């Protein structure tokens, strides 16, 4: 992942742990597993480098703050404990609210705590910006500036990866169509029959991976732009690349379509499970290191 000159990456034993942005010279950690979450602990160090936890606690112990947090949770969290919030809000005397209490007693998800060397209190960017504004409006603007840069680069990286896989898929499709031309297209076929043969093979691949043909996709999702493969994930395009190459080889061996469809579907499901498990393991390993 490429970052600008102000961005940094943290590694341990070759694994990516966190992304850091730099706001006017102040390093602020972002969760790599969910870059929507920004470190409140690091933001609080701008106000009190020695004891940032007390800054976070003081901010959360304002009624205006918990009112804002409750609105955010009500919009984004269906499991937010509104009854407990109303109990807390209606109590007389000094309000004392901490991240732990918000998470455990009110079932909040806008704020989270991470243990360990790179741990601390993190909050969704909506909340983190509100906290930063409470500390310093100027500092908040610096945070927003570098955070937006990070998100733009993240979006650009994902777009490049998708485009690369789409391009590879098109290259592999030429291998696939060449195999059809060599082994399935015979001189006695009419132009309509030739077009049908190519379309039939493409539909077989789509059915093996997506469980539907191109026409079925358009019928189910009439408002989506592009075709079925244009709406694919990077993982699906990767699997399609593999299926096209495998199908080309099976065409060379004159394997019947029914057999190919069954085998390609098996391979697609197997590869999808491998990719899902690999992604989950990567996230679990990341959480263990945080």
C-alpha cells in the first residue's frame, strides 16, 4: 500500500498492524482492519501527552458529548442500549462516562478499545472529528486533511486492483475464446450457431461462478450499470481468471459441457472458500497483534 510522505505504516514480524496519519506533525493511528476508526488516544495527546485517557474521559463526561454519541449510535447501531442511555442521561449529579462503560453498558460501537502496545481508544471518524473539534478546531482540520488523503489513496488502490484483475480477466478470456474457436467451432456451423457457441460458453462460466447467466443478472438487477463481471468483486474476478484458463484446457481435451460445468462450479466454490478463509485468518492475525 503506497502512502504519501506524511503517512506511515507500522509492521511487526513482516505484518501490517496500523496505518498512521500525521496532522501538523502529530502522529495518529488508524486501524488497518477498519480505517474508519481513528485513535482518540493519539488525538488527546495534542492536549495532554502525559495522560491522554483523562482527556477522553473528560470529553465523554459532558452531556452534550453523550447526546451526540447517542444520536450516532441510534443511526448506526440497531443494538444500542437506549434504555440504559436514558437512565444515565436522567441521573442527577456529576456525569462520569468512560469508553469502557459506553461499550459495555450501552453496547456502543462508535467507540472501541484495543489492548497492547499499539492499543488505545479508537472511534469512528464522525466521532473522532467531533472530539478533535472539542480539543482544537485547527487541529481537527489538520486531521481531516491527512485522513482524506489516506482514504483517497485507499480508494485509488482498490480501484487499481480491481482494474488490474478485470484486465487480466479480459486477457484470459482471449485464451478461452481461442480454445472455443479451435475445438468447438467447425466449418459447417452458421454465423448464428457460432455466436451461440461463444455465448453458451460464457454463460457456462458465469453460471459456474455466479450461479446465473448474463441475461439473468440483467433481469434480476435492472438498475445496475455494466454487466455481471463489471459488478464483480476482486475475488470473483480472480476466480474467473482461473476458470477461463481451466475451461480452455478442458475444451482442448473435448470434455463435455455438462462435465465442465460441474467441475468448474466445484473449483469456484472451493477457491471462494479458500479466499474467504484466508481473508478471515489475515484479519484474525491482525487483531491478535494489535
